[in-house]
C-alpha cells in the first residue's frame, strides 16, 4: 500500500454494511477522535496516480460473495470523503461493476462533497459521536455545526442513511446525552440508531506506531451497561440495533 | 433443544464407556473359517457370518428402542483378524493400546494371542499383500543400518524422529514394529492399506424388499440359469439373508425374555414392541417408520460386524430413505414428530458407537480414537434434479445438534436448496462442529464425468470423509490408497530417492542443480508423480485381487445394485459401478514449495538450487533466514492468479494420471484430495520442504492452504480453491477453514457462513467445513480435557473429539489459520 491512499483493504467484512463486503480504508481525516481505531490512517501522504485499478480488481474478486449476500463495497478510513476525487474514483468504478456501495463517514466534510457522491452511494453510515458542541470539540477536535447540517442535508435529499453512535463509557453514554441525541434524531425525522460498542483491540496499533494511546484506560461497555443504553434510547422512541463486531 | 432423557442416558454411557477388545467376532469367524477350508470364498464368508450372528452375545440396553449390538461390550470394535491390520497392531503395539485405555478380558487375551492370531498368521489379506508387493518390487525397505540412521537424522533432526517413537516402547520392539509397519509403504512413500470397503450400503433394497426379498431375488437369479461361479455367490447370498433372520430373531427372544422380568410397565411395553419390530425387520420390508429405522440400524450394524471396524460402511441418504415411512405415519397419526426425533437421536448415538484402532505405527500415537465414519448424507436434489430437502433432513440436523457427538454428516446444498436449509446447517456451528457442506452441482458433474447416469449421480452420498459415491450401487473403495505431493518434490531433489527411506523408488530425473528453468523442475516433479501413481495403483490392484480371491462379503454385496443380477460379489466386480481411489495429500505444501522455487530460484535468483537442496537436506540447520524467505514467497490460498493456476494445473494432471488407471474389476481409479486428519502423521516422514516447512512437521491439510498461508480472509482462500476444476476430482476434496472468532455470536455472522457456502459453491467449490471454536478454547481443552470432553472439531472430513486427538493433531488444529476478528 505504498504511496496509495488506501491504507488497508479488508475482505469478508460483515459488520460494515449489508451482506458480505470488502472494506477499503482511505487515508486522511479531518477529526482527531480520542478513541480512533485506525490511527495509522489519519495522515495524508503523497500518493501516486495509478492506485485505483489494483484496488478495484481485488474488490471485484469477491463479486460472487456480494451477489449471494447482497453485499458490496464499503469505503471507510480515516474519512473516505476527505478527498472527493478518490472516493468518486472508487464509487464510479463500483457502480460500473453494479456493486452495492456503502460509505462510513463522520460528516465533517463540505456539503458539496456529499452531494457529489450521493448518486453513487446506496448507504451512508453516518457517525454521531457527541451532540454537544463543546464536548464534541473536546473529544474530536471539531464542532458539530457542519456535521449536523450535513446529516440534515442527506436526510432531506432522500439518501439512505444509517446513523451510528460509538458507545464510549463515561463519554457519551449518560442519560442526558442519550436524551439530547434522541431529540436531535427526532428533529431529522429519524427513528433508528445503530450502536457500535467501543473495544480495545486497536490499542496494539498505537504501540506499533510508537504513539501513546489517548484513552488507554477506557474499557468496553459491559453487557448490563449496554443494555441500559439501549433501553434508554428505546424509551425515547428509537429503534436501536447493535453492531455485531463487539466482544461478548 | 435438549435430548430425550433416554437418549441423554445413552449419550452419557457412550462418552463414559470403557474401551474393550472383544474377541467374539474374531473367534466365531475363525471357527467357521477353519471348518470351510477349500470352499468358495463367498460361501466361506456366508458360513462365517451365520456363525457369528448365531453365536455372539446379544444385548439390549435398559433404555434403547433400537436394538443391535456389535460386540460383547458397548465400545469394542469388531475385530476382523482376517484382514491382518489388527494383527499388526496387536503384535507390535498392544501395550500402547492398553496404555491408551483398551481393556481385554484375560480369557480373551489368551485366546487372541494363543489361538486366533497364530491361526491367521501368514494367511491374512495383509500378509498376502506384503508378499505380493515385495514379489513385484513395489515395496521400499526401511534400512535400519547406522549409516541409514545417520542420514535420516541429518535430514530430519532428532526431534522429528523422536516424535515417531511411541513413548515407552523399548528399542528392539520399536525397530521390529517399524520394519513391519514399513511394509505398508509402497515405493515413493505411497500408502496401500489392507482394507477396501468405504462403501455405501444398499439400505434402499433392504427397505424395499427385506432380506427375504433379496433371498428370493437370489433364488430367481439361479432359476434363470447361471454359471457354477455365480451359483456359489448366490447360494451364499441366500445363506446370508437367512442368517440375518436368525440374528434378528435372537433379539426377538431376548426382548421377550427381558419383558417377562421387567418390573416397569412402560419398559415392558417397549420391549414387546421391540420384539414385534425385530420379528418383522430386516427379514421383511418395514411397514412403519419405527420398523424402517430399526431395519436401517440392523443392516448397518450387521455389515460392520461382517467387515470389521475401520471400514467406512456408510448409511447414505437417510432422510430420503426414511421419508416415505415418516410421511405416511405422520399422516395416519401413528407417529409424532417428537417420537421420530427421539428415534433419530438414538440412531445418531448408535452411529457414534463405532471407533477404530488405527493400524499404523505412529498412527496409534498421532490419531488414536479416530471415528469409523458412518457418514449420513442429508438434503440435496432427487433423481429428477428437484430439491429433496424434507422435514427429516431438518430433524436429523436437530438430532445431530442435540446429541452433540462427533457425528460425521454431510449436508448437500444445491442452487435449489431453500435458504432455511443452508442457514439451519450454518447455525449448527453454534452448538457443534459436525456439519460439512457439499455442493450438488459440482458433485453431480464429477459423478457424471466418471460414468454415472444423471439420475444415479443425483443420488450421490458421501462415503468416508467426503468421497461422493452412488447410493447403494457402487463398489467404490473410496479410501486407503494415497500418495503425497511433497514426496514428489523430495524425489526430484534426491534424484528418485526419498529422504526417509533412501531407496531408489523413482526414476533419476536428473541433478536439479542443472535445471535451467522452472519448467525443467516442474517436468521432473510430474514425472516422479506419475511413477508414484503407477506404483500405488499397481499395488492396490494386487491387494484387491486378494480380496477377490479370498474374502467376499455377500451381506454387503446382496444389498448393492448389480451384485445379485450379475451373480458376483462386490470384490469381483458385481456392482453396477466399480471404482477405486488414489488420494493426494499435502497439495498446499507442494504448491507453496513449487511457488517458492519458481520465484526465488528461477525468477528473482535470490537462492541457488544448490543452497536450497542443502538446506532441505539438513532441516534448515543454520539457515533460518533462508527458511523465512521461502515462507514469504507467494502461497496458495490468497487469490493469487499465478500460484492458483499452478495448483489448478497440478491437480488436473494428477486427476488425469489417476483416472487413466484401471482396477482389477475393470473400473477406473478416481482421485481425491482429502486428509482425514492424517496430514499430521503424513508429514512425520517428510523432510523439510521448500515452503519453509520443517522436517516432520504436518503437511497441509486436504486441499486446504497450508496453516498460516491464508492472509486475505476466507473469500480469498475460497477463490483460490475455486480456480481448481473440482468436478475433475472424482472422489472429492475438502476445504477446512477456521471461522473468525466470535462470528457465530450474531445472526449476521451465521448468515455470513451461509453466504460463504453459497458463494463458494457458485464458484465451483465441492466441499467446505468450518471449525468455529477459538484458539483459547482449544488450548484450554488441551490442558483440561476432562472439562472439554464433548468439544468437537472437524479434522478434515470427519468429526472427532478434540480431547481424544493426539497432541500433535490438537496443535495442528490450533495452528490452522485464524483469520483476524471481523
């Protein structure tokens, strides 16, 4: 992956959208979340021009598995929409190959980018990490204004959006925040939320990068705690699903 | 779902049972054999079977509804001493068996060693086989001179050689055993076992006609006019059928006797019903589901008694066979689904009573308590190509799950299979590791290529591990003969000698350091492989001639389509379809080795052939950097077009070599790429290989990529295998995969298993099975076997109890590639 905007490519991803998928991770991100699981993909690097064909070849190699499962290509990262030309390259190629497309985004990108990719994206998985402006800035380095506006924009344009919240004990799992999140979603006319429980598998990456992890003591939510979070959100009228990739 | 309490009791009894060596079958068979000297082999067999059925102990356990025991103890394999493989174990490894836990009554022990084994000495299949192989120059003697030991130690290292030595075996005894064991070795490190079998019983004919009907068929065939030779066989069939009636009649009497003194009214009633069923089947066709199940069990059990343990006697498509009876009884109200499930659970438990004693030196150590696979085939299409998955298919899945034993079951999947079926089987992995998925399209195509009619091909069942064969119409001998692809490489490096034996087993294909292109090397490899195949098929034909001349089985034969019509035992070619097998082991290891040679020696020129040869000849002593470099070359299992094409080519060539060979009964050989858990044992005698594998380390398993070779996930590995023309592999292949940890914790994960299966089969795959426990569990099970007594894993094509596998196989399983957590 030298000089490629793709820093990882993972086949047989089953928690990154419907069916069996191949997830392509693109470099660069406007945020710096304290809990980031892909620290190796945050920085932009100088990239060469001819990176896309090999990536698409590997994506298309699993076409049969996409077909039998309703799966396809997922873009992730970093923030896959940070450099729109890269995302457009992959998404256009995917559509030419009639693949289902999913984009995992933090929403902290220009609205024009979202509108540009919209026709080529079958599903947005849109992260809402914290709805409080100050807290969001404290934990991720950016505010919520643009993110919330983009969320509204996509919903109004009829995009297929699945909103997701990482469950971060002590950071965003308190009742007050859950209530405010529910209110925000209601204001968009959205009644469903997917939870992605925090896990610690990624900590070894920081060691490998010789960087200190920023939240070394944070533990994954316990099962009872998770159940409480779910119940709390349901009490606000939300349909809650939980991402399966969490430890039991 | 939980087991019926009666079945729970039976299950516990099975898991806790002591292992015995019972000599009843051996004793009675021998007596009859003594008395029939000079008679026709079909007749001798029939007389022996009758004597066994009339004289052996019969038992009815306190809670069973299905009756039919095979020996005087619950777990005691029927010992067919006439085969000779058991004698080898008893003669050389008896203390090992006892150390493993096999018990024997003092009287039986005295008889076994004092009378029975001496009687059979020199007149078993094995002894004849060893004589004839040696006479034809097909064996490769194990040289035990000091120089030979030195050379071997140089190639293998003392550690690897030490692993071959069972603990506590004194040296003279070990040497004697090794010399005797080496007699199984065909030139080129091929294997040719003493047994044939690996056959699907013709339960269909027995359910249709009963043994009375089969006897009538034999009589009618005689009446139409036959040769003297045919008459012998047909008379033997008649005697055998009547012997089956005698056998079942003994259970009628026993059931009545037990009922007469049974205090519990419910059990008394059960015993009377058992008596009623045994009075009817298997002599007459069954009239009910209960009778049908009893008939199947009775025939199955009797067949195993006649052939002996370790023979892969296969029940076939039980859901299809039992369906008409099930459907009718449900409709009439005579049967509830619940009661049917109870019976199926009991049947599954009984099919798990069957264990074997591996007759190999090292085999006893490395894979003791193998299961004598009685493979149940479920689901798939019918003879018209329509989906035939029925309620019984699902009930069997329930029964297998509930009983949670090491049941070998094959779940057929076609494009027409309902998603519910695939998902149901995928979900089984949450409870047990038993199920294997089989692809109808690939299997049927393979069968048709080998000459089956389309209707017969659609009825295929899996025999042994995953070999497709006809449903009661084939004498297939689907296992027992094998060669190893890495051996061909060893032979190239050593100009026709194997590192372990050191004899000139193959042609001198030239000094590999003089090869100027990879094609030179590959040609030499193919040439060695061809000679290995020639040797091992010639050996198998000689072995098969012994069976045909001396040891028939009119019981099994009369159930197989063709035998009565042709008036010939299955060993002589009476069955409608006749085949034999050559397995190929260690493909992944060989392909990775060839790939490393191509890339490093011939393309990048980073290693010379001379350096490589020296390193392989000394187990990489002082060459760790080179070893790692070899291991980093492109490997099979990563969806790499170049490597996969090589694999496809090697398999295609192998299949062509095999199917060009004729059997003694005029059939052809079929290739398989299966390991049956023996890849650990098979690697023990293989020196270091060019993929970086150390001397004595396990070979790759079946047709799977080598342990640790897969780096791009399950879909990439499946894509690699899909590049191979699997419909050309007549006797099947198996792909074993570890599922990502925790995959089965979610519904999505279970669905993903089903998607992998569908995707792989759509791409041309034939078989896949998954191990779905995590490494931590397996490691824990290694350390605390008592707490993990029922933990099941797949070991290439059959299910086994993890805690009872030898340590080396456990380690191999743990090392099987673990994909990163999804």
